[in-house]
């Protein structure tokens, strides 16, 4: 069997070649010939499995994600295609503005509130839209100031109780009604208030001019 002795190999130290650099968690990128480094602008946190990027991300391919949270003030969108449910906003005072036409395929629902006897008198909220009055007693409603809502704001007020009783039987007594009042010096079609008292299940729709008045249409 052959016998082997020992060998001594003398290598010169090479400085900077292939040595990782940068802050802890930073992803490495090529900075020169046989040299890499990292930046605090691109880090991966193993404790939370989070990749953090500070700066601009340009993607020429497809991004697949289970959830995207966007927090921006301005953005330009050419085309968005999604499948499944989406949600915009998380509080009732969030405002979503669209410039252009809105086309909806499917059903649309609006904020609805039932006004009962215990709510009298009721101050209509800026977030209300449809108000169904379900009470056999007199009910007064007060509109918000016309300048406190955007011009074109609409409210629909509906008598859900039924007919007004002028004799025996059910329904709201003839002396009772639904009174809708404006706030401050605002007017409703030139008057300070509007009464719903004609016919069964009557209703009115009003819009604000955004300044000093409400109008029935």
C-alpha cells in the first residue's frame, strides 16, 4: 500500500473577495467583481418572515398575492382585474372618489336605518341614506346642515307603518305625521319643514345643494 506524507500549501490572503457585508438581515447584491454587500433598504426578518423594501419596486411580470394592503395618497392605475370579494375602506367616514362613469353588474345596497318611536326626535346622520319610519306615533326628523354634506347628497324617507287612520281601524292616527325639518336657516323647497301626511306609505326624496337648502324630488 502506498504511503503519503504531508503537504504544506501557502495561499496568499485575498481581501474583500466574496465576503458578505451589510446590516443584519440585508439581502446581498453584487457591488463589484467578486464582491457583495447589503443595505438596510432591503432586509428579511426571520423572526416575522417579513421582507422589507424601502424605495421603488418595478415589476415587469405578475405579482401573485393572497392579500394586498395599500396605503397611498396618489396612484395611477391602468387596469385592475380581480376575482373574489374586495373591500375598500374600514370606517364609515372613509370617502372613495371616482372621476368618470361607474358601471355595476349585480346588486347595489345602501345604508339603511329604521326610525322607531324610541328614536323621536331623530337627527339624520351624514352617513344615513334610506330612513324607514316604522312608528304609529308622531316622528320628527332633522336634516343635517346642507353645507355639512357634499352637494348632491340624497336622503330617502319612507313611511313604513302604513295608512293614516281617519276613523276606526289600524294605522297612524290622522293627527300624527312625519315631520322633516331643516337645520338652522336652511330651507326645504323654500320652507323650514316638510310634512309627510298624504296617502298610505308615502315617501320623499331630498337632495342638498351643499350650501343652504334641501330640495324634494
